[in-house]
């Protein structure tokens, strides 16, 4: 199974999750694409069976700005049929409670519309927020963390999520 990590991070929280994923799944640095510096085009997604997709949430629930071109390319010209995808990212459940980690929901919509199979859903029960596009039924479509208000919960959330991903992927 070939795994690629594609992520964008401004404050470092999402990058920290990407690094934990790389360590736990033994992913080489060349398979970690930092969207702002390393992303070139859709072809970079092709070699991977599994995609770990990360972004912090900005503005009114948008993914990090470095995802804009990739999202447009995916919406116009991508076929991710047969690929599994797991989403992760950071938000602020206090200051931005009305769009908490909504970037994950927007990325979810983009990738699943292109045929990817989502994995890595997380219960919303241990979170406090008003609204999130990342909430699908009673779960988040991926790992949502808040290092501004709930930093003490982050290590357990990340570890639990990684263990669940390993089970779902059979590794």
C-alpha cells in the first residue's frame, strides 16, 4: 500500500499531525507534499492508493489558501476511484465555532465527488462547537483538533485516530 500525505498548515498543528502520520505509517519525506511549497499538479496524487489530506480552516470554513489550485484541478479533471482518503486538520472551536474545521468537509466533498473512498471518521461527541461542514451525520469526516482551546486533548485524539486508521487499512 502506497500512502501519500498532502497537507497545508499555517500555525503548525496540521503539520504536526502529518509528521505523526509519517512516523506511524513509515512514510518517506518525498511522499509528504506540503501544499504551499511542494504541490505542482494532479499527477502527484497518482502513485498513491491511500491519501492523507490535511488543512487548517480559514475564513468562513475554507481550506488553507494553498489548496485552492489543487481543489479546482480535482473538481475539473480528477478520478480518484479506487483511492482511500482520510482527512485531518485544525480549527478553533471557540473563536470560529460556527465553522469549526469546516475545511475538512469541503475537502471531503471535493475528493469523494472525484471517486475517493473516505476513511477515518471520528465521533463528534468529545467536541464543543456550533456548526461544522466536517460533520457528516454524527461524525466528523476526519480528525479535527483545536490546539488553541483543547490542546490537552490533541495527543489522545491523534493517537486514537491513527490506531483506527491502521485498523481500517489493515496494517
